[in-house]
C-alpha cells in the first residue's frame, strides 16, 4: 500500500503525529468536524479510507462527503472502499492466483508486459483448507479410503521425521494409552512447550508426537504437492504476495494472530488496518478493531489489483452490552445469545458495532469469537473499536512499546479509540439492540440450524420433542413405539448399545472457538478433571481436536491439559478446516450399520459455526453446535439425551457417579491458568514459526519463471479460458437471443448447490474427466482442492446430488437438453448447447446464491455458457460475483415469478441489453411462446455496468495493462 496519492484534494489535512512528529496521517477528525464525532467508529474507518485514496476517478470527493453525511445518506448511496490488505485461503486463493498467472499470459499475448501484472494490495494466502482427517484415534489402525477404489498400503512417513516406533505398553498404569515406559512420577504436572514431546498424563514421561498428526500431514503434502508448488511459484514471482504454508493455521486465525497490524505504518505514514478476505470468517479481526469482512474471489482479485470495493453505505446497528456474565456461561453462550438478538433485530446487510459497559468485560478473545459469528446472523461485520483491553492484548501479542505508543496516539488523534471513562457521548446508530450479559445461560444450537438454540438444562426434553415432531427444520418424526429402541453393536471386542441421541462425532474444530483461550482451556481442564475422576469416552465416537493454529496447541500443551484431551480421544489431528467442511473420516462400519438398522437419530457435537444437515456424515441426522467443554462433556456422556443437572456423565473410580458440576472448571481456575500460561512468549515463538515455515515447505521446489510453465497433463493447475477473447477495447454487450433454460431452480439455492467443495462423486462428469486422465477414485481429491483446474470445476458446477431442478422433479445433478429431449448431467447438456451455439439462462426463486462466498459459483456457470440468471432475489455477494464474471443478474418484478407469469422453463428467451444500460433499468424479456414480461437489471451503480460491459472485472483489469 502506497502513501497518500499525489493530487488528492485532501492533502492539506495531512498532519504530523504530536508525540512522534516523523509520523504523518490524515487528520480526518478535524476534516469532518462535528459530523465526524457522531459517526459510528466503523464508518469513521470508511471515511478515512475515502479521504486517503481520493483520486477523482475511482474515489471521488463526493464519495467522502457522502460517508461524512452517513446519518442522512445511509442505504441511499454507494461508496467505494479501499482495504489496506487482502487475506486468501487456499480453496479460494488458488483460483485467484491461477487467474493472475493466466492474466500474465494473456497480457503477454496481447502485447503487454506480463511483469506488471502483480497485486497492488498486500496479499497473504494461507494454505489451510486442504487438511482432511484421514486418521483419528479409532481409525489409525484401519486407514480410511476417502477417495474410494481399491485399498492401497499406507504411504511411508516423511523422511524429514523419524518413523514412529511402537514402544512397549505402559507398565505403571493400566489406563495409560500412551507409550510411556516409566512408573508413576510424583509432583505436579509440569508446563509443556510446543514442539517438545507430549507427556504421559500419569507418569510425566515423554511420548512421541501423535501419530495422527504425522499421518495427516503426510497425506496433505502428498495429495496437494502440485498445488503447493504453484503457491510457492506465486510467492517467488508476484510482488506483494506472501504464502503461509500448511500446518500453520486457518486463514482467519493467522489473520488474527500474525497478519493484523491494527495501524499501518508505511514509510512513516499512518492509517487504519483494514482487510477483506475470501473466507467468511475474515470478520474475526473486527474483534481487534480492524474493519474487515469476507467477499467473493472475483471482487478480491479486483482489490488485489488496486480497485476499490463498492458497497451501499450501510446502516450501523449499535449493540449495547450491559451486566455481568454468569460463571457457567462461555463466550460461545454469549455468541449464541447475541446471535439470537441480532437475528431478531434483522441486521442482514448491515454493520454491527458494540458499545456499553459490558464491552470492557470481554477479552479480545471473547470479542473475536463474537465477531467471527456475524455471518451466521447475516451482518456484514461486527465491530469492536480499539480500547484499553485491545492495547493490553497487543502487548501480550508481541507489539513493542514504541509501536504500541504510536498505535494509541494515532487512534486517539483520529478518534478511533474507545474509552469508557471518557465524557464524550456514544456515536449515533441506525438502531440500538440491548443485550444483558447477566441473562445469558449455557446453550447449544441444533439439531439442524445454528439459529435454533437450546438451553443445556432443557436439552433432554428438547431432543425428545424433536423425535416427536414432524420432519422439518427440527423434527425427525420417530414413531412413539420406536423412540426407546436400543441397538446392540460389537466394536473392538466389546458390546455397546446405541439409541436415539447417541453421540458418534465429537469435534473441537478450527472455527470460532479456537481463537479463545478461555474456551479451549475450559475443555482441557474439564478433560483433566474427567480423567482424574476415572471417566472415559467410548472408542467408537469419532473424536478430534483440530486447532486453528499452533498457538492453540501451545495454550493446551503449556497449561498441561493436552494429554488429558488426548486420553479422552481428542488428539490433535492437524491444523486447518476439517470436520466443519465435511472432511471427517467415515464412521466405523459396524456403527454405521447399527445406526441404519435401527433408523437411529445419531448425533454430532462440534464447536463450530455451521451445522447444516448431512454435512458431517450422511448417517448423522442431528448436529449440535456447542462450546468446546460441552463437546467434551457430551462425548463422555455418549448421548445428548441427558439432563446434566440430574443424571451423571458416567461412573468414575470406585463406582462413584460423576456429574458435570463435579468437573466443570470455575472462572477463577480459567483466569489463573490464562494468566500463568498464556504469555507473550507464545505469540513470539509462533510468529517465528510462521516466518520460518516448515521443513516440507522449505524443501519444496518450484519454478521461478515470469510466466507459469503450465503442465498440459496436470489435473490440478490449468490455464483458464477467461481471457481467450481479451482485446484492448471491450465489445458492447450482446443481446441474449433464443436462449434455453439450463436449470429451473426454486428458493434458497446455495453456493454449495452451484459449486460443491466436497468430494467428487464417482458417477459425476468431473470423475469421468479425471478417470480419462488416468486417475483412480482414490486420487480424485475434492472439488475444493481442484479449484485451480477449470475443466474439473466447470464439470463440478451444479453437480451437487441435493440439487433440485424442477425439470427433473427430484434431487439430482441432472437437466434436460431440450433440442434432443435427453436427460443429461448438467455439464453434458451445457456442452451440447455450446456446440450448437445456443445460449442458456437459469430461472430461480428467492435468495439465489445463498451461503458461503464462492467464486466458482459464478465462474462455473459462466464457463457453462450461462448469459443471465432470472431470479426473484439474490444473496448480495453472489449477485456481485455474477457481474464480476460477466453474467447478468436479472430480477423478476415484485410479486412476479415464473409461476405467476406462467413460465414452464421449456420456452426460449430473448433479452436485449441497450448500449445506454443504467442501474436497475427495466428490460423486456420475450419468449418463444409470444409472452413478454419485464425484469430489473440488478446493476447497482455505473461501475458494475462498466465491469459487465467489459466481460467482468478480470478482463476490465487486464485491459489496464495493454
């Protein structure tokens, strides 16, 4: 990011920082006057960005004045925003970097200089979404076969680490699962430091690093070697690009712990840190007072090339926190309570900003947990302004004294520092939502939706009610006479009894909670007390611990609780997204068969943010989101059909009944461990680890040529065809004539429906392509891993088995090719249409493009030949992505839809786009039956129309280099 642009009309507002005169900044507080003082803190960040980046073209003076007039202009104008940096994760990062590589190729072919094609905005890419849990505590002996096909021997462990040897069993304690050889050792459990051997919880003797971590790491590097080589080439060749290698942590976790600046200092010029990312959890950084949110890959690429984001000047909902938190409520309980309040307040598409006396009672870890959850209640972001709590955290995080002084002085100079003791009044908000922290009690969410909260003390009765209810958003419709069914099952030589509510997956995973040491330590301390009391977890339960980063492992290891989690089966399986995105290894066959035999409602309990039905496993019908200590508690109980107040978790030593209250850690215990164990040296050591990388990454070879040497045989990295028609001047938009409907869809079609990220089905068009390249099903990997190959991703578009196309009448990734009347895979039908020169469109209902931001949900349809989508309404990010790739988002007029218009989808459609296309212009659509109706062209501003006329943002940006 460069210092202020020359020629800015706001140059006179540049001042020296009083305490550090060598530092310069735009004093926007003086520039804005009394209006500035009433702005929400988040809007002040937008204002500063518009002032600093004003160039009269991409950002105009009127844009800055519109932001200053936020009180009257909110929701009425579009404003540009230039983020300070970009964060990518590998699933969405690889197509972005492949597009940059392809753009270099296209610019060279069109006569331009490819070396000039670089991100103008600092870009960090974290390789964190390729981790799969191939091995866990009950699968390590019988390795899973995630890709299908013939089972092959396990790969040998990496030569970079010595092979694991199976030592003799522990001779000092019958319950020790580790390979400790010593007898019992006296004394307290010592602290452990990351990268030192884990200690046996009974004998304090070193044992090897968990075998599961080594095996999962080996599998990750093996299956993704080609992608990793491409990433390493990108880091060498492109300016302003840095790659965070695998096994470091998740994108949002690394963003929080390592990449965040809070205040940027570039050549002694100061401005607020801000970020956009391709991960929906980018919002976590708002807990640090850094404005940031998730956007699509297409918009991110535009930002990387120096273009601003354009967004409606948002409403800002003030969330006032008051009262004191109950000692039994965790930050997750606070998150879910706030989620409920904000859902009811309808904050979709708005900023949320926290204020009130309760804010200071929340640690930065609590704040980032809350901020991270905002996609689940629909807000763009949830912002906590910087205050004294933030500064204290930054000191622990490794900010030196001089940097802290500059940060505090600058933020106070531009009035971006929040102070409870200050006499200044709170900002004005669009509306205020009040939340009393005193009223919050422990909750879980489920069994099918994150917004359905259940008080833990009502869990048993609520689950029973779900069994009785009709099938729907909560019910399972189990006949009364079958609700008490018990299915015996033999596993590992013992008989167990499964029933409705049995827990078969329990995962403490890498989303939301792992940024919060108190929550993770609570799980560890609970596990410690459980082990000491003699409690166990049944061996068939798929338990896993997938930390968001090494810092979390450090918390758990240095506080001495990690071995106790491991003892209960919660071993560290690796670092990255796993269970939450469906990367769980299959359940044991005996357990799956028992569940299906008894038609049981089996349960998964996880500490994440998403519990979509069927995402964890097709035989796990109920999924609950819970705090990490409750995940461990339900795993010990083995069922969710339990009343913790009156029923014991299990039987401990000497036959004593152990209740949850007996092992639940107090807030004072948590506070003591945090203060004594979570120290600044942890952050320092982990930052050094991130900067040094790891041995596998460091030894990985990659080319250094200006242009990427595409391998025509590659099934991972392929030069896409987005720039095939790149010319210096853009052609005017062509009319859509006699288009067939490729798909006739209903409401709430998600980006998962459009472009799945999970495994590649053997019968799919993508599988046929990979098979033709000589790959076996075991080698298919996932769609997410192959996002750098447009041939795979185009074939994967609309390949979700849950896709409901009205032409077919049942869930299936199929459609009808009308000229021939054949029922085909969607890709095969689209391919035929393209060969015949026939354009295609999509008909859809409400909320088209719902769900996680996913650029291939726009790129895929574009490469299938889709020219326009006609829907009743759109998810905002997806609408902009369609424009960004060159597909027209058209909306039926209010009260109209295909049904009211009498459309069958079998007609052919013609749409004329006039040369003087305007935002939200009404266009006529003519059908082959003679029917004519009107739709709204959902372009919100002239910039979007410019992008569409250029064939999308990629081609628009590429032309700037010609």
